[in-house]
C-alpha cells in the first residue's frame, strides 16, 4: 500500500509539471504573455500592483478587481492612451511621489478587502 501512495505521488507530480501556468482567461479576452495582462476591449486588467498604481496616478479609472486562481487583477476602464502610459511606465517616466504613494496605498487597501 505504501508503494501505491508513492507511485500516485510521482504520477501526480509529473502531470502537474507538464501543465503550464495559465490563469482563467474569460472568453473573448486577449492575453499579453509578456506582462500577463488582459484586454477585452472595454477594460484592461493587470496583476502588477506598481503598474496599476502608476496607471491610477496618471488618471486611468479603476473599476474594480478580479480574482482568478488566487491571483488579483486590477481592472481599469480602457482608454486610447493606455499603451502610451504603459510604455512610459516601463521607460521610467517621472510621476509625483505623493500621487504614486497614495494610489499604491489605495490599491493595497483594496487587496486587503477593507
């Protein structure tokens, strides 16, 4: 019986190792594999807390959060200049420290569910 348990563990670990991580992506949503973000045309979702704080500080409207497989995604109302804002984030654009900190604190509070 001990060998059965051992063999079951081995086969289970092999099965889980062969499956790549893929969060539950709603139908009709495009996933960007580089940043693990989602775009369904109406909203923009990202799990990146710091990028979410940057987008919020730059004026993108936060509409909520979604949880998928234990991971939280921040949902923003999509705007035409979103791509430009993301490029600015990755290129170290300057932003007011107080604005950024306040947005970061707001998002952390949202994560705690308060």
